[in-house]
């Protein structure tokens, strides 16, 4: 068992259902105290300089994916449809650009941009800017692209970035895990952090433990629905978008995301018999490890697909999931934009 799987079984015992995995890792308690102290120190820094446009941070307080990136994509589309000029900023985890801020294009390589920024640009067509200093990326979007709304993919704990609104996404299945901070648990900040954000969005129908942890803090439930099938074109910088995918039957499911099981379950919900191939989050694929038989379809997430496009094969498919949110969620966003006053 990998270290990641071992920790997940102890961080999320309610999801695993194994009573033997519910040991609260007491030996890590001193390290948890150190992390808690460091988390508090980050908040004590001098307040960042305000930006002239609204900045909406979409993040979470747990490590791993919770569904924030699909929410950023859908919010970006919604803003664009209503006449705004949104732009997306990201830390660019997994990428090492030669310079920052880095402007993501269709020709970008995920080893430069990071996988999620490239995926967001290809799915939405919106300008995406990457920098470890997110405020720097935001100003570049304003100056170079004339963006009037900034969406930050992650960055809830990046207090060097000024923000006008915070949205925290919580995985409905995993919730807050054992409610301990790293490395004893999966939390990057204490559960009380949910009290200070503007909206808490639960990704998927919440399990009872998630309902108990979030309680009245939860504002909306988001559902991720399979929406479009993609196959990369010969130029490898664009995809062919299709309404239907491979014929229902056996498939290899490939996922290197925070919760791969959610993707595999979605494929089964579409009728596929899935041979699961989970990888660690942000895994960089090699051509050799995906040398499977040439007939059975390989279905992966869009986040995985952008890392495999250099050796894309004709029987491979990427499935894009889109976030479904109630109208009241977007009404709250609209109210925030209407009331925004530049500093």
C-alpha cells in the first residue's frame, strides 16, 4: 500500500468503513501543532494590497481535490456569458515555467503550466495566468487581458492574495475527514475556517458525517455531471468535442485526481464496466505505463488527458464533467459583483 493510500484510510475512516483504520495517529500530534502554528502565522502577515476588480477565490481546507476546478470552469463560463471578462489564476502545481507570471496557451506543456491551468484554458478558452505569487498573476490578467473579474483556482490559504469573496468546496463523501490538521489529518486549516468564508459548496450528496461536520455552514450542493467527450486532434493543442463517447462495455478508467473513485463511479453510472487505474494526484504519465491493449477504450479525466496528449491514441477518450449549481448560487455571485466597490 502506498503512503498516500495508507494516510487516506486513516484520514477518512468514515469513507473507508474500516474500523481498524480509525487510529487517530497520536504520534503525529506534535507535528500537527507545528502545522497549526504555521497556519496561524500566515494570517498575521500584513494585509495584501486590494485589486481594482473582484477576486473570487475557490478553494478548500483539505488536501487533495474536492471539486473546486470544475466549479471555477463553470463560474468562468457563466461570467463570460453575461458580458464579463473573467480570467483565472493558479499556483500551477506541478509546473515549472521559465518565468512568472506565465500566460497559459493551447501550446503550453503541463510540465510548464501545471495540469489544472492547462485543462482550464482548453475547456473554457479563458485567459489563465500562473504564478506562485497569485497577486502577480492577477495583475497580469488585468493589464494584459483587461479582465474585470479574477477567479482563483485554489488559494484559500494564500493570504498574500487579496480577495473580495471566498468559496470553500467540501467533498460530500470525504467531508473533513478525521478533522485533524496535517499531517495527522487532511486539513490545511481548522474546521472553523468554514465560518469565515462567503459560501460553502458541498460537492455531491453529502454523507451523514459530512452533514454533521458542516451543519448549517453548508450553503449549496453541487453535482458534477458528465457533459462532453473529448479526443485530441492531430495538432494536440485542441480537442474534438463529442456528445457521445465509446460504446458502453469494458473500459480502462484512468484517474490521477484527489478522489479517483468518484470518477470510476461516474463511469459505472454511464454503464461502463471499469478496470480501475488510479494514480496519485497530479501524476505525470509516461507512455509505457499506459501501454494497454489496443481495443478496449481508455477513459480518463480532462486533467489526465492534458498530460497524455503527446502520446494520445485513437481509442483514448477524455470525459469532461461540468458543475451543476442552483440558481441561488449564481444570484449570490451576481449580488456580490453588483455591490463591489474598488478600494
